[in-house]
């Protein structure tokens, strides 16, 4: 990541959640209601890095377009150059339509660079295509809610150390196991079973 984007990331680390969510939409091209600042910052950093790679690629494509092609050319290279040229000339609406065709799912993004990058990555087989797969394959996915859980950073660090000693892979594993055991001890066996099944 270049210096300018590193500076932008440092500024965004200090933003309040609503402001960070707004920046997420501007940079990533997708609206989000996620309360997880770490997740939002990671996705923003990935998008900024993708845009950095996009700029040199666009410059290279411009140079190649300005350079006369040799009489004999590889068919595959010609097709690829044609695709790059075509993408750069498409409108946002056309890119969104092509995104749906190539990636296999809808997008709310109107960021040209993001759309072009995503289409290229899908064509190269670097990202999964098709509808987003839900964990719940049987029937419609249940309505989900995010529960706020604020802790001091030092407490979270100690909690993670304990989790690792207990052999649990994620914080969610720890929360579910803890809730199941507490509810069982309190006689709420039916509710406790819900967390056991999820785990």
C-alpha cells in the first residue's frame, strides 16, 4: 500500500462507526451495516490495494493501445487486449450489467475501477462467482441479528489468550460454549441446546 493510502487508513481508524460505514461504501462500492470496525477497515484496505494495482494496469493498457500492434499476433493476447479496451470504454450501467453476467450476482457499486477490477478477477478465476452461498442450505436463511459486545482492548487480549489455551478456534466458539454451559447450569436446557447445535 502506498504512502497516501496508508495515511488515509490511519485517518479512517479514528472515524466513528457511521462515518467509517460511509467511507466503506465510497471506497468498496457496497453499502454495509456491519458494526465490526476491524472487518470494515480490512475490506477498505483490500479495496485501496486493488485500486493501486488497477492504476498501473490502466496505464499499461493505454501504452499498449498507443503502440502499433505487430502484423502477427497471438489470438489469446488479442482477445485479452480487446476485453481490456472494451471495459475501459463501458459506462457504469454497462459495467454493472457485465458484472452480473460475469460475476453471477448483483452489485450496488457504482465505482468504475472496482467494477472493472472485479470483472477482470472473475474472468481470471481469482474470485468465486455465482450467488453468495449461505451456510443454511436447507430452506431460507434465518433472520440474523448482531449483538453489541463492547470490551476494553486489554480484556479482549486476555480473553483471546484464555481461548487459545482452551483450544477454541474463534471467539464465537468461546461465546457459544460459555452461553450453552451457563444456560444449562441455570436450568435453561432447551435454550442451551440452540447454542450446542450452532457450535
